[in-house]
C-alpha cells in the first residue's frame, strides 16, 4: 500500500494554495520541482502540475520586474535597504529560472516519447519568462544606469540561467514528435513556440552571438520538420524580415570592426582581438545568408509579402561594399573575407528569388522611392539578374524580360528598361567614376572598367543568349533609352544597339538604319532626341561598310561566304537602296543627310549624294532669293546648308563642285545683317552653318569675304549669342591660323581677330572658355601673324590662363571627399535638368518671335513698331551688302541714280514727321 502512495497527489492542492506571497511562492515552486515532481509520471505532469503551477509562476516573475521598475529610482550604494531589497528580488528571479530548468530536465529524463499533451503549459510559460528575462538584461544598462555594479553579479547569473533554460527547452522540444494527423491544438502550440522564439531573437541579437545563432537554427529546423503542418500558419514575412535584419546587423558589425583595423597592417590585424571578433561576426553573416537561402527554398510559395524585404536587403548589402561610394574603407584582406561570406552566398539567394513574381515586381517597379545612395546597388542587382537569365526557364525569362502585359497585373518594367533607368540614376557614380571588375580575356589579368563598360558587356552577353521571342521588349527598351534625355544612358543604349545590329546580317542592319532614319524625320524640332538618334544613325551606318562586315562571323552573316568583290557589291547595293529611299533631292530627307558621315558611303553613293546636296542647296538659295529673302524660307535653306556642311567635312571636293559651293557661300555672306542675326534664331542658325563651312574651306575663301565675316562677328554681341554659334565662331577663328591675311585687309581683319580672341578667352561660360583656349592654341601653333597672339593677351589673367593651358599645368587637386561632394551637387543639378527636359518632351514647338508663321496658320497681327523694325533691318542689310561689293572705281551711274531716288524716298518718309506741329 505504501509503495503506491504518491505524496504529490495528497499535498499538491495545499501547496498551490500557498502561492500567494512572493517568498513563499518561489520556495514552494522549488519544493514542487525538487521533491514532488520526480514522483509524477509523464502523463500526469500537465494536468497535475504544469497547468496549475506554471501560469502563476509567470505572473509572479512578471511582478518581480514590475517591482524592480518601481524601486529602481532609490537604488544607490548609500541606500542599503533598497539595494538589499532589489538584490533579493533578483535572487528570486534566479531561483525561479533554476526551478524552471528543473522542470525541463525532469521531462527530458523520461525515456519514453514526449507528447505535447503532457507538457502543454511548459513551453509557453518558459518562453514568456525567457523573453522578460532577456529583455531585462538587454535594458539593464539603461534601467540601472550608473548603478549596474551594485547588481551586476546577479544579472550575470540571471542571464546564465536563462541561457541554460532556453538551451534545455530547445533540446526538449526536439524530442517531441508530431504525426501528420496532429490536432489543431498541437499545431497551434508548435506555431506559438516558433513565433515566441522569433520574438526572443529580436531581443538577444545583441546579447550573445552563439545563443542567437542556435535559436535561429532551432526555428528553421522546427519549421522545416513540421512544414506540412505549420507552413500555412507561420508569420513568414516576420521570419524573413528578422533574418534580413540579422544579416544586415552582422554585416554592419563586421564592417565596423574592419574599419577600426583599417590603419593596421595585415600581419598585425590577424593578431588583434578585433580580428577574432571580426571572424565571429563574419561567421554570423555566412550563417544568416545560408539560413535565408534554406528558408526561401523551403517556403518559397508563402514569401510573396516578404519580397520587398529581400529586395531592400540586396540593396543595403550591396551598398556596404565597393564600388558603392557609401562603403566604408576596409583592408583588402578583410574585404575579401567578408565578400566571400556575404556576396557569394547572396548570389545563390538571388537565384532562388528569380522565379518569384512578387520579387520581380519589387525590383522592376517603375517608380521606386529610394535614396541616391541605393542607385548603384539597384543597378548592380539588375546586372546580377541579367547575368543569370541565360540559365533560367522560359517562365522566368518571360517574368523578367517582357514586363507587365495586362492591365490587371502589377505594373513592372522589363529588366532592360529597369537597368537603363537605374544606370541613368547613377549620375554621381559615372562622374567619379567608380570602377568594376572587367572580363578576363586571353588569360590576361582582370582589370577594372567603368560602369558604362561593365553594364554594356553584361547586356550584350545576355542578348547573345536571349531567345528570339524576347527581342521585341529589348528593342523597345533600347529605343526608350535612346530617346530619354540623359546623354550617357543614350550612349550606352547606342552601344548595345550597335552590338545587336552587328550581331545579325547586313539586311538587319539596313532595317535598323531605315527605322532610325524615319524616327529622325519624325522629330518635331531640334532637341536631345534628335542628337541621340543622329549618333545612333552614324554608328549603325558604319556597320554596313565592307571593313566592318568583313570581320563578322560566318555563322551569323551568311553572305560573308561570297567573294570579297561580291560582298562589296552587296553592301554597295544596300547603301544605294538607302540613298534611293532617302533621296537628298527631297527636302524632307535633308534632316537625315545632315547627320550622316559621308565617308561611311561607298565612292559611288558618296559622289551621288554630294552632287544632289549641292544641287539642293543651290535650289534652296534661289527659292529664298525669289521669295524676296523672306525669313520664312530660311528653314529650308538651313537644312540644305546643314547637308553642305556634312559634304565639306568629308572627302575633298572636286573642282567642279567647289566653285558653285563657294558661290553659294559668298551670296549668303553678302546677305548677313548683324541686327537681324541678333534677333532671329533662323539667321543665327544660318550664320553658324556659314562659319562652320567657311572654317573648313578657309584656304579657298576670297579676302573680301573674310572681311565680311569679321565685320559680322565684330558687330555681334557674342556674350549674348547661343553657345553653338559662339563655338562655330571659335572654329572659324582657329582656322585663320591656316591662311596668310593679305596686307590690304590686315588692318580690317587682324585687330578684330585679336579682339574676338580676347573677348572669348574671358568668356564666363566654362565650356566656351575651354573651347576658346583650344581654338587659340590651334591658331597660335599655325599662324604667321604672331602679333595677333600678343594683342589677344593684353589681360594678365587671360595670359596666365593661356600659358597654363599650353603648358598643361594641373590645377590644385581637390581632396577626394570634397571632390565627391562637389560632383554630388553637380549631379543633382544635371538630374533636375534632365527631368525638366523629359517633362517638356511633349510640349508643342515654340515659334520664335520674328519667324514667319506656317502657311496653314492665319498670319498674326503685329504692331507698327515691329513692322518698322523688320523693314529697316532689311534695308540696312541690303545697303551694307551693296557697300561690301568690290569695284575698281565708284559705282556705275545707274546705281548712283537709283540710290539718289532712294534718298528722295527716305526724305519723303521723314518729311511728314518733321512738319507736324
């Protein structure tokens, strides 16, 4: 009878009633654990003890912490009573933790399988106590402030016991096994344990590395062990977010330690205490990345809401490493260690994330609010994606390459559009410029390349392996990048586009050339889009030349198998087809030909184009003359002159073409009127083209025309003229070094030449000033009129600038941080300018004041003053042109008679005004 007697059955109700006071409850709990618990069988633990005792233990433990917060204000070395009181509470907390550990050890001592039913209250109660304990330890420096030394030993004891308790609990829970037919209550308990440990992880992350890692291992292990039971109940977003935060915190800690060792040599670094800590934090980085990979792999279908965290994690991690400008300086050896621990496994994590639609939508979102510091990380992330696409299945390729297809989808760009957009935002990094590892070729050492080259190589490599059905979105992305306002992004798109055209056949290249030519014809006005398209057209046109096509691969270009002569004939046929489709004789095609370099044409096509361009220019001039030199006809004439400029920049013209061209130029110079040029943009364009053409043909220009040119330039207010006109003037001034000015016009030319150089060398614009230095250097190197050089440098400041330029003196170097900050401010200005251009892209073309309206629009009424101004400027222009005509003697009598008649007419016009009272 005595052998079957269970003392706990008799005394437990009485003991539980004693749990009313603080001291008694802790002591009673210890007695229950030490003396009565060992006598209970496993199946009775929950009902007989845990369910009744443990909830009250949690309440009492919480009351300990509340009491501490109430009494902590009076703690001091002088107040021994409060000190003893608080130490007593802490001691009871230690005893409580010890007793809870006893409960856990007792359950672990059973050899039979442990079910959740027999210990249901134990895990939840222990985890509540652990969370409160670790939170108190974490906040101890703040809670106890400068009095921590008075209770430090007990706090260490509390943490030690809590550490041991959690370790034991996790060992116990690993012994628990659930079947697939587990009850909802069991599943709920497992989920609660995982979530409670997740909350504890956020507390202990800064307390103990080993405990933090072991807790995460247990969370992931339990999640995977009961995956089929708990996957629909877990807070996957919170788990993923906590893993991301843990990884980022470890990376920051590693970088801080590495930065502290920056000034130390590698041999000394290895021997320092900081290096040991660095190795531990680096190990944690590797642990978190591998854990994240494992979790993504197992629970991928449930992570759609966590993809934003993954995206931000990628950006934040990439921003911590070079070439990011925000990356801290660390020793190269430590940088390599950390890269191997973080970036290499992160690459594997990215591979796991690629099939997730939500991740693609986050990365490819058209509008993303992020700081400028994350622009380069976004670009690097997209390049990593591009580099992986060749090994992805069709569904993943469609997800990343084609963008959103239907209105009900979340809007996303194609990866190519997103990459060009992110490259555009890396304005600061392109200005510095940052360096990235290049491609290793022919066994040569790997070198660093610019961001532009790195992106270009990655895109071209992806394009070479891209299935044909994904080329349309790629081509749309290239066109969009060419037509946006940032010139470097347009250049990148041009490089990739040329690779695309070069990779195919000559017929495909011709197709691209025709497409771009039609786009140029559709451009409404002179803007950045026309500039970018013209660059692309020139590059593509050169790809149809025999020199380029001869180096192509036989597999990609079938027609290469023909003989060299046959190939040239075929390419010549393609070029002539383009000339026929865009005949220079048609006015609408002139906008195309003024952008093409004629040396890219075969000789037959080039001669044909040159003749048609010159014929068209002569026709346009005659039309202008026939119309009475109306400003409305200047647009057609200017387009023809633009093509003439292309012609004279090519091969030297034969004599039969040179004569008519010079005649056109002379007639136009005779019509230039300073007052009109200063007012009308169309005439400014004409003057710019005349200056550029005259600079190239300067050796053939007659002296009296040179006099007219300098008379015109001298009368202009160059400080108020458009930059392109000033640059054309500088090109003409530089060309004057190639000719000897005849003595009979030196007095009219040389003083004006030196005066113009002096003015432009002191120009406020840095761009104009730099071009002025280059032009003056070219003139000084070739001229025979050395007196012009000295007369141009009357200002000591200008003289010093020229001397420094010629001697290639380097200005004082900026500190790197100062330079980067200056570039950052400049980048902000440029980016705002580009955004303004993009916003104005759809704005209707503005007709400058004084230009004639189009034929379809009713003529606007002008005031009498404007009409007077226009008529007077026309008269002045005609009279000055007549004055400049050389004649051996005085004008013929009939000319004098006409002039006298005009004088009489002028007197009649003035007379009514002078006779009014």
